């Protein structure tokens, strides 16, 4: 939200109070409190009729500093609040005549106690990461609109900002105005399903605004050299998250707001959907599954979208008897084919659902301020909304889903959660404005908690559309409703990378696009992109996404990239372990791996898959342009070497995509191409890419469930020899170097590179 008219003037009806004079600073032991008057205090009389701004600095975790800016402190706090993992971070407080400091780990907040207002955030090397200046803090009154509090943190020359949740425009947020407000707007607008009040700087820090209500950002649009954020009300709470690298800031942020859960390895496999409004029954479903098997297209999950229930009954969690007369038998038959089953659900209860009267009578549905059940006719007639702030409603909803799990359902697609009304009353008295974004967190938490209870840790997975800060704890999330075009394909990628920069570890999208029917070229290109994402789902709106619906080449392309993904599972499962253990996402914007390479800012149509593989989806029938960072990168599909740093323009057939291995990396390839969950160590092939003289890589190959290590390997380059060894009792394995596979003899492999080259 903008408050100024250019640099010097304010907009009509706007009044701004700023800290002008530090009256005093107190040492609270674990915090620092600054009392700042809004004008210089020369005499006692200057304290009369003079507003005061209180700024408190503390640390919820090592390397993270919290700042709370307050005007009036008597406002009742109605919630909800983001659940933060606060640790007893040791802090050091120091106050002298010129400066007051609070230090947590490698991050220090330095407050000027004389002269104009200034708070600097400094890393352990003394480098100023960002700062609040004399024109940064604002206690703002807007005529007919109530109070606001804002902060402006400085941006350095050439500094770039990322994140703020899932955003489908340019990946770099500089020059953008962003409102954190969940909306169902598709992927072609500036609205987003997943709004996260956290931005990440390529200078190696992040800023998290701890407000679930609307947060307005002006990233270089109110003042070009500053990132502004504002919230309605009398206080603003934010955290500066230290690095020193962007990946370190993501680690600290996700540790604070919640790490992604470990996902089952079967979920990395190919998901096939009924699509949305298409006609289907068990015969249709069976024909799809048999068609995939006949064409050697291995899949892991079959998904039933909305019309598994009767129309106008969503959600009653009852199979439509006209199309699925024997749901238990059907689920048994699907499981006999070694398939998992996913069902679409949402948090609304239609008036025609038998659950409507039950929920209304028990007080489980959101009400109007007058106490009536809140309803509307969008989506389904007479829709009401489950009130997850009511613990009994939470349990009631889980009990309804448990019946489906008892039938054999394995996962749920938790759709919607964005169109949450604000003219309502919540069971726990929560502020409706704060609940608008936060509701999706409760919805996904409720469903994910049930799946963990019933299926066990590491076996729970949802396919969620909406989220906010902390939602990364409940994977997986997909990119929402996109058109079936190359442009929409690129929108989806930018949304996923923006979400990754916001701490979300696992992500997917509708292969082929959702709205409309893709032409064969779009479908085939999207297949390669989708199967080189962390999670892969074939899904559409009013048309099927089985590959043979497009052409025979689409079948071959789907087979090729599905089998490639399954061979990459030892690598992907390890990246998943890292995501759930550290918060660093599986799919990463280039900036996360190369923050000091200024060229990666323009490379928002490519990404790193884990730390070692670069993927550049092709958004054209023939041509692709992508950026290669410094070094000798190897094309995984052809073993050709590309030297960077430079931009590359290439022509690719539909059976190809730029997939490059980072120099100095070792990528484990599994032995199976028919499923994603198998013994990754048995027959593993360690592919070595441009290992330099004296370089050594220690590699862990995960267990089949992704929970532990099935074997550790050490690969080193010594002069003209490449040596690999394992101290684990691993079944046959091999070392791959420049196009040739070298079987291990027992627990070692040794290659004479000069001899091998001949």
C-alpha cells in the first residue's frame, strides 16, 4: 500500500508519525527496547502531546532478530498467529552513548541512539545487510481507513528480492507491488493461491513479516531503493533472518516456521487424474490404467477429481453410486495393481450434503456475526465452510475422512481454501481479517495430521492448492489453474520457483495445463518439465491427459521421461531428505545455488533440481535459450560438455530437454525404470561429472522409504585416476565416467582416465 506522493509529500488524507529522537533504551536481558519520540525533545514541555513509538528487538532463534514496532499497546490480540518454533537463542545486548546493539549468532541489530533514526542489520563480517532509516518507520493514519504501521528496509545497489509466496510474474520482485492475500485467480494474474509474507535477498538474508492478515509490499515501488511492508493496526512484527548465503536464510526461516515433512517415495511417481469435468466411471478409470500399462507407462497414483462425489453434494465424502457402485471393491482392485489412490476434497459443505444439517446443528460451520450459518452459491449451491478453529469440528472432519482411509484411500487433494469470507464470526473469536489467509493452514494441517496418524510418519501426503507461511510443513503443493499454453507453462514455473524461495520444499503442476486442451507440442514439452519436477501429475479440466489422446510420440516422450525420473530417484529422494531436514527445496531458483552470479537474475525459465542438475524446460516447439553458470557442465542425455558462463540457444526434439550436471558432481542413477520406490543402492550407477584433480565427493544413497541411508560412497580424483569406494555392504554398483560404465569389484572402482580415454 502506498502512502506517499513522490518522495517528499504524502497522499491526501494520510498522516505519518516517524521516530525522530531516541528518548531512552533499556536492556531487558534477552531483548532491547527503544523508546523514540516523534520529534526532538529539547525541554520537558516537548514531551507534552507528543506521540511515542516503541521498538522492541529480540531473537526467537539464533541468527534471527525480531523487531516489533508499536504505537498503542492496548489493542486486544484476537489471533490467529503463525506457530513459530522459538528457541532460547543466546543474545548479547550492549548500550553506550552512541549505539545500542543486540546480537544473535552471526547477526547484529545496531540502533543509533543519537541523531537521526537508524537501525542497521549487520553480519559477523561487519557487512550491513539492510537498514531502517529516518524515513523508514511509519505510524500512519489514513482518513476513513484506520491506522497502519509500515517499515522500509534499504536495498543495496543491484540487490534482488525473491519470494513472497507463489507469484506468476517475474521471479525478481524488484519493481512489484504485492499484497499478501490468498485468492483464486489462476496463474495468469497477479493474484496467488499461496501468499507468504517472507522475502529472500540475494545478499544472503530474508525478512519475515509475522502477520497472517493482509501485508502490503512495495518492493522498490514506494521508494526505489527500499523494500516497504505495511499492515493495518497499531503494531508491526517482523524478523530479519541471517545467512550468510540465501540457502542459509531459507534454512533459518523454515526452522522458525516449520520444516517440510518427509514425503513417501511413491509420491514422486507419476500421478494420473480423471481430470475435472470429464465423464468417468470405474470402466473409464480401468481403461486409463490398462492403457498406461499396455504402453509401458509406469504410474504410481490414480487421482479421482471432484465428481467422485455426486454433483451438488460436495463435500459429503460419499462415492457417487451411479458411477462407482462398488467403491471398496474398486479400491481393492486398484491396490492389486500396486497403485495408490488420491481423492479430491475441499473445506466446503454444500447445503444438499447430508453433513450440512449435522454441521450446522453442532456448531461446526462458520457463522455470520448474527449467528446464522454463512453461505453462498459459488462453487456448489448453498456452500457453508467448516470452522477449523473449533476443535470438535476438526475432529468431526477428520472422522469423515477416516472412513475413506479405512476403505483404502491413500492421499487427498486439498483444493480451495482461498475464498475465505471476512464478514463472519469464528468459534475461537479469531479476527476475520487474520483468518482469511490463515484458514488454509488449518485446513491442510487437519488433513495432514489425520494422514500421519493413520498412515505413519513419512507416508502422509496431500496435494494442496492454497497455503501461507508455515504451509510448507504439509507437502505437496501444486501450482493451481493454468491454461494449456507455453506461456502458462512458464507462469507455472515462475510460481513454483517463487514458492521455493519462500521455503516450500516440494511442488507440482498440472502437466499439459488445466484449462483447455493443449496441442501435442505443448503437452510433450510439459511432460518433460513435469517429470523433472519434484512431483508429477497429469491433470486437466474438461479433457483427459492420457498421453495417447495427443499422439504416439506423446506416449514415447512420457515413457522416456517417466523412466528417466525413476532412474533419478536415488538423487531425488536424497534431495527430498535435504528438503525435510534443512528446508532447502528440491526445485530451486538459480539464485539459491549461484547468488553471486548476476546473470542468474534473468534466468527465471530454468532451475536447479537439487544442487547438481540444471533443468531448462523448452517453451517452444523447437528452440530453448538458457544460462550456463561458470564451469564445464555436462548434458546428462548426451554427455556433451557445455562451458559457461554464457547463454546457450539450442534446438531440441521432443525427446530432449537441457538437463545439465554441475561440474564436480556425482549423481546416483538407480537401476529401475518401472517404479519410484525401490532399493536405490542395488545396482546403483554413480555418474561422475568433471571432477577436478584432488576433488572428493561423499555421497549418501537413501533407503527405499527415503528415511535413512542405504549406502555411503566416496569418489575422488587423484591425478589421472578416478577412485570410488563404499564402506557399506552394497549390492553390485558401478561408476560412470564420460559415456562409459565401469562395474565395481567388491567395494571399490579405480579408473585410469588416460587409459580409459583411449
